[in-house]
């Protein structure tokens, strides 16, 4: 089998090779010619239904490619084609419009049950793809967008995507969204504090070149770099994480330590040894009133070895003391 034949075969298997839409199959066709005839970009999807690209789309001005204004129930098959913008910036100060997405942020809860799959999006100053709740994004190659690569609201599913070079986050997932088998490289080129993957819950492995996800899909945990009194420990963990019960992190060998968000020690990898952090421990009466009060006592835990028979030292201290916090993924 020749090299080109192998490439074509693999593209067909992955669903990324253009397959012409079948006339009369009920899908609404979108092409460069039809968009130009309708007055130019952004092409607006105003009604629920099934849509399919039948050519590449090239957006010459700094606007979005496809805007979705219907409340939801849209399927958009890129059919192996490429949607290309004109932006060259990768900064958080770029224009906010998405290449493919809603007229407002996904957190507004508008535009639910939208599926986008099977193509490429690149070179837009806003997010490459920005969708609402219960969205599905699969088999997309997303690159060089000034904000997020893929942004979905709650209850979404983001699977089998390649995201490269974003100004902010590679994947930005709201609560209860899941993700798996994604590869995200070179996020946060705008220096905004973005991560390869922020939020959501992994159901299988992913690759992140900044270490913000796990290759096997394990639940993540970390020890906060900053110190906190017991009265604020419950609020110390970032979104998608919570103050850990000791039982949740008892066996660190089954978890992934997030070295991007967590405290690290030079020359060591994984969870830092002999470092104290607030924890929901073994004494329910010693938890600083659910870690919201400076009165009374709470518990801290210190890891001394990583194994199935974890070596933890648990100590009770006053809630006014400042310690790091053990956080675990929701």
C-alpha cells in the first residue's frame, strides 16, 4: 500500500475525509458559494436541523464563520472540510467572536444539544468552537484561535479531538461535561493563565503537554501551593475540585497528581512528600465547622509514601493555623 493510499484509508476510518453530501438526504448544505450568495459570513443557523459542509469555508474578514442563534437541536457535519479565518493573533485581547458557535458564551445556557464533528477549524481571533449545554464535539482538528479551542456548557461531551495553539484554554468545559481521547498542545499562548484542559471530568485518557490532564484518565488531585486557614479551606480548591475526604485520596497510586495546579518540590515528581494539607479526616467533629470557621480544630494530612497501603500521618490542629489544602477532582 502506497503512502497516499494509506493516508486516504486512515482519513476515511477517522471520518475526516470529505464525503459529498447526498442530495435529498434531508441535510441543509453549506458551501463557500452558498454563503457568498447569501451575503457573506457569518452564516447563521436559525432553525434546528441537520447541516453539512460541501466545501471548505474561507472567512476573509475578522468575523465568525457559523453563528448559531436557534435555541438548540443542531447537528453540523464538517464532512472533512476546513473552516479557515484570517486572524493571526493569539492574545486574550483579541475579538471575542467564535468561529463556530453561539452569539453569547456557553455559560448563558443557550443553544443546547448541538453537535459539531468531522473537520478542521483554524485562525480565528475568538474561540474556535463555543457551544452551549449538552453539546457534542468529536473528531475535530482545532488550531490557532485567540481564545479557547473548544468551549462547551454543562453536560457536554468532547471526544477524539486534536487542539493546537490557543490563546487561552485548549478545552474549557463547564460543570458535568465529560471528555476523553483528546490531544491538546500549546495552550495559553496569550499568557492569560489558560490550561490545556480546564474543567470537566475525564472518562478515559487524554494528552496535555502542560500536564493538566492524565494519560490514563485517572482522577486528579493536588495540594494547593498557597497556605489557607482552616476557615477558608473549603473554598480553596479550583473549579472542578473539592476539599478531599481522606478516603478519596487514600491510595494515591490510583490517582494522577496535577503538577500544574499543585505544589511541587524541585527535583521530585508527583505528590509532594511530607507536606501538610487540610483534609476531611477521620474525626467528623474536627473539621472547623465544615472548614468555614476559625474556631475549634481541624485535621491535616501528610503523605510519606505512595502505595496501595498509603502512608499518611493525620494530625489535629487549630483552625486559625495556615496550611495547604488537599484537593481532588469532582
